[in-house]
C-alpha cells in the first residue's frame, strides 16, 4: 500500500532533523568553549560535566543552551548534584552572551558570589538557590539592566539588602527568602515602578524594624515578609483598590488595628498569624470571594467573626489564640 502524502512528509521531516540538526548543534564559539572548560576545571572536572569534552561542540554539552542563529552560549543550568563542590567560578563571567544562569540544588557550592559576574550585562535570569553560598547580596546586581528575575533563595547570605536593587526597571521577581539577612527593608523599595513592581519574597530572614511606609505606593502582586522580626504597621499594604493577590506577614511583631482595614477584592491568600494585631475582622472579608488561605491566629483580635461564605471556609485553627475573638468556628460570643 502506498504511503499517504501527509505521513510521508512527516517521515521526511523526521529524517531531515536527524541528518541536518538545529543550526546551533555542532557549533561552538571558541571563547565560550574556553570559558566552559575553565568552569569544568574549577569544579574539579566533576562527573556531572562528562559531556564537556573538547572534541565535541559546546552547544551539544549537557547544561548548555545556545542561540541557534549565532551559536553563542546563552544559558547555563547546573543543578541537583551534591558532588559538585567549590566556589562559583569567575569564568562564568566570560560567557558574555549569557542571559540565563541557574545554579540550583548544589549544596557543595560555597563562598561569596564573585564580583566578576557583574560583567554579565545581558543576564536576565540570575538564579543561585539551594546552595551553601555565603556573604552579602551583591549591590552590583543593580548595574545589570536586563535582569528580570533574581533568585538567591535558600542560601546562607548575610548582611543587609542593597537599596540599589530598586533601580532595576524590568525586575519581575526578587527572591531573597530563606537566608540570614538582617537590617531593615530598604525604603527605596517603594520606588519600584508603581504599576509593575516585582513579586517580593523576603521571608525567613532576620529583618527587623518597621516596614517602610513607601511600600504602600507600588501596586504589588505578591509580597512575602513572613518569619522575620518586623514591627509596627502594615495596613498600608492592604486596601480594597489594591491589586495584591498574596500577602504573607506571619510570624513577625506587627501591630495595627485590623478593623480599620479593607481587603483587596482579588486577594487569594492572606496570612497574618503570630503577630500583635488588634481590632476585629471587618465584615468586608466576605466580599473577597477568591480567598483560599486566611489565617489570623495568634494575635490580639476581639469581637465576633463576621458570618459569611468566605469566613466559613476556614477552621478554628485559622482563628484561635486571639484575645477575645468569638463566633463560628470558635466558641459562641457571650
């Protein structure tokens, strides 16, 4: 039986993909190959880099991505290998066309982030996470104009947060959570673009002092400041006209009157547990129909929990250990 034309066309396309691979395959810029081999040497020629051999084109190497039109290395993703040890190789900075850098789940990676990486002027994704690196968050990150995502979470970084990070115009997400950072949240973070600030993740650090009132200006989408030692007011992050969808302020030392707050209508997650928040829960909470996480336990709230479809979604564990909060699902008010 003759092969139908569409099936034959598919077969020919498949065969041609084997005979004539993508433009970047088999290509390798000599400067990029030299830099990659230096990275491999810096990591003691670990088995993870077994495919990184001089006889093969570097665009075919594991963990390496290239621009198909130029053959230049644009992505380096080294992840999930406990056998990779040492410091971050400065030779990464010699990959001058790099846009994506990912060093992830490498517990043997130690030392500070080298200043040489400040030469990566095309970098967009800068992710070094789940490692044992230490030292400060580099202030020179603010000089990399194309950065859209900074992820330095789950490390051992210490010191203060550089105020200059707010100078990055296109930053979409800033992950500095789960480190050992101290000091205050920079007041300059209120100068992120008002209509498009980054999602802000600063949880699980040792940050202290009040949340700057300037943070009430940008229209945040996601803010996580949980598990720090922050004090004072945070009510300016809320408001019925705010677009914020997720706000986690839990396990701090915040104190403000919740009864004076109105809730963003698009809110899906609000966690305020383990603070010193006073007042009562506004009835307007029942208008936030998309709310799926709500926790005000371990505060100093009083009054009756307003009855409604939204408040009824949550158990006693989201409300208990308050000063005199009552009503379903807690004990009846007296």
